[in-house]
């Protein structure tokens, strides 16, 4: 039981002599300390962590499961009680949550409160100690340990920046982040290229999931995993308490339709149930008179968000710059010699099957062809980034700023599938082309095509009338319409971007295109395979998909999908993969493997660090199953 002593005022009569008159007495109030017993249900859900560094400030954020009566940040010889406290309104658990002895029989909202303060008057290059306190409604004070903070570094300050992604409660991530600290020390910043957790509205995946080999986000990156799984050989890394995090939106930061009032609603179900915002506008027009008879624009916007997709919980948890057209969805920031651009490049993941029994990346279920409210709309992009989009115009504008042009290192983060050997680089990042397939009385097939996004008036006047006779809804992703290759890559090369840091496929590989370096260093916890033709025949995992029926169709006499658009191996746009400069870690996986340009392993773990002093990106590998495993540098390349 936790007990603290509090000074409370009680009326305690005492006889006090005054002057020379023995008969004169006065009753006074004497402070008496009494114990305050903590509410056992109250706790700090995280240590404090750092956000939004500027040359003289940095924000400190922490979470509790109580609102509290007062909160304070103490740093150096200063302190502040100017704290912004907000309640996260979509933090939930359900029957699929894992919290040890706590079970949830139904969807349950959890109390999660976010506290944010700003440390001011800081000096670049100087670290100061800090801690935070939160006092609950009963007067009990919770106090964090002491950590260190600093403002954004000055130009020329040597930095080590962790390049990571795809934590997702995977088995090796706790070891990975612990080894980062043991090998290179606490990094100066973390660039996290998406997929922080699996289901972003599930509170326990962020804070306190109790499941062997399935750590929550903050315990892994704050070094507290053993508090939840005692006896586990690794505790994670004490990183976020000292290093600001810059993140980017991946597909696992996005929830689907938010309809908790519907029977059977679940967190996993919602995550897998997004629809495009443009189709939600179509659906809204059909119900507008009922749900919004006064035509309130805010009600309309919320309805469309709730009936398409959102990253609300992710953005509620973190603080990123919000000076772009979409707030914090994509942003830019300077950090010492590094100019960071975080793009929103993500799409829903769906399975490969073309059997028509379910909604997949290539087809809709045959049973729902006339019910688009039940569709998946293939692997649609959550946010546009093509040359006609707001994000592209914003990106162009950022690259015209002096801060970008004068930066020594220019780094872009983008989560998904822009290059590489992973399963998720196919199909390429093209807008889906929807094919509505109908046949006439002579069984002649007609295919009518519409490229996403489809304007509401086009859907209403052209698409909807076809659905009653549709026999199949297919999705194509033409290789020639790869938005990243056509629009983004040339822009980055033209503006001398040094590095594109991505995630998503859970492996390590890299490439260089006209001075632009690509790096995916997401084999931190597990991997889903690399699809590469090994000329020696030793590495044979060269079938990209988990469903064979798609490849059977592609290789059939009358394919519905052209293999030219869906390369089964290698980078789909023929980028040449770079080989590790020191040795191939895949030889640790299998000694018969030759030198291979990737790491894909469920046994090994990889992390990468940008060293601004040397201008190099260094990648390390180790075997988490061996507690004495040496962490080995296997690749190093320079940013020009």
C-alpha cells in the first residue's frame, strides 16, 4: 500500500500563555500531518517523453488513468504547472485485449488522460534533468523518475538518430531497443516510419499489454517491459524519456469505420473495415437529411470520418508540427543538421485471394457486389500524394524553404511500399483502377473502368446503375501508374534529398537511385519474407504471395491480371538493391546462403542509426535468442 503524508488543518485546542495574565488563554489551529492512501486503481501509464523540440524549448508528455487535480513539470532549476490535460476518447479494450487477469467481455472505453507541458529557456547543447508529478483527486502525488531533456540541437552538433519502425507488439522489439542503448547509447532522436502498434484504438497496445512476446509500445521504448512480464530476458530501451520522437502515419495508425453502436463491433473488425473518404461522401448524401438536417459542416465532416477511416488515436497520443494543410498528418521539422519531412504514404492492407469469397486487394466478395457499404475497395490509398494533391503541393513548398535548402541532411519518412523486396511492395502505389465486369445475353464480357478517387456524381450517375448486373468487381494497379515513381521520386532527386526512410515489409534492404538513398530497416521484431531471385539457388523464398490462386490466374491462359504489372520477385520498378558493405547477416540465418542484399528473419533483429558527425547510416544485427549475442555492424553507407 502506498502512503503519503499530507499537511491538513485540524482544530486542536491548546492553552497558550499570553502576557502576564495567567487566566488568559487562546485556542489556535495547529497543522497535523495525516496519511493519504493511494487509490489502487490510479497509475501513471507512461514515463514522460519528449515532443516538438525548438531551439529553446521542448514539450514533455505523459499519460495517467486519472484526470488529477494538479500536474507539474520540473526541469533544471525551473518548473511549470501550466499543463494541458486532455482525455483520449477512443481508447478502448475488447475481448481480444490482453491484460493479464483483466478480461473484457465487451467493448469498453478506458480512462486515458494526456498531460503536456513545455520546458522553456533551454540552451542548445545543454541537457538538464527533469521529472513530472501528477496529483490525483484524493491528493496522492505520483512522481516519475528523473530523466534528461534538451532543446533542438544547433547546426553542427553531432547526433545519433535511431531509424526504426513497425514495432507492432512483435517478439524481438524489446531486445532491439535495449540493444540500441547498449550499443550506441541513448539516441538524440527517433525517426519512426510508421506501424507503432497493431490496432491504434486499443489502449493496452500502447501502454500495458500483458502478453508474452507481445510488448506494448511505451514499455518497449521506455525500458519497462519486465514490469509487465517479469522474468523476460529483456526490458526494452530507456529512449523516449530522453529523445524526441518524430513519427509518420502507416497503415497501422489508421482505424476503419467507427460505428460502436452496431452489433458485433470490435476493435479488430473496425481496423480492417476502412472505406475511402470519397465513398463516404457518396454514402453521406444518401442519409444527410436524417443525420444532419441543418446542414452543419462539422457534423458532415465527422460523419464522413466515422464512416471512412481515421488516425485520431495516433494523433491524440503524439504532438507533431501542424502547420500543413492537413494538420499533423504530414509535416516538416528541422533538427540540428537534419531536415525531416514526414509524409502520409499509406494504404489499407488486404489479402491476395481472387476467389471472390471475401474482399481482398484484387476483388470484392461476389455476395456483396450490389452492396458497396460492405466493400473493401481494394488497397486504396488513405491520403493522396500525387502531383495534383494537396500533399504534393505542400511538399513542393517545403522544399522551397531556406531551412530545407540549407540543411546538411535531408530525410523523408514514408511508411509504405515505395521500393524494396517485401511482399507489400506489390501492387505498386498506384491508385486502384476499379473494373466493373458485366456480361450480355451472349456471354460477351464488358469491363468498365474507374480510377480512384471517383467523384460522387460519377458514382451516382454511372457506377451505381451498373452494380445490379455486375458479375465481378476487380481492382488493377498498373505498374506504369506508380504514383511514387512518377511523381515523388523525381521531385526528391531534383531537390537533393539524401535519404528516404520507410517501413512496412518488416525487413532490411536498401537501394540508391541517382544519389537518393532508400532504406527500409523494419526487421526489428519479425519479417514476412524477401522476394528475390538468388542466382545460386540457395535462397529459394521467391514466391511473393501467401495466396496461390492469384498467381495461378496471372500465369493462366486467360489471366485477369497481367504479370507485367505484378512482378513476383525483386523491386517492382527494377531498382538495384545495395548489398551490405561488411557482411550479409543472412549467413547467420543459414550458413549456406550467399551474399544477399536484404535481411529477412524471425530470429535476427536489425537496427539502423544515422550518425550526423560522419554523415553515415550504420546498420547492426544480433540474435535476441542468445543473451550474449554480439551486436555486429554489417552495413555502412555515406549520405552525400
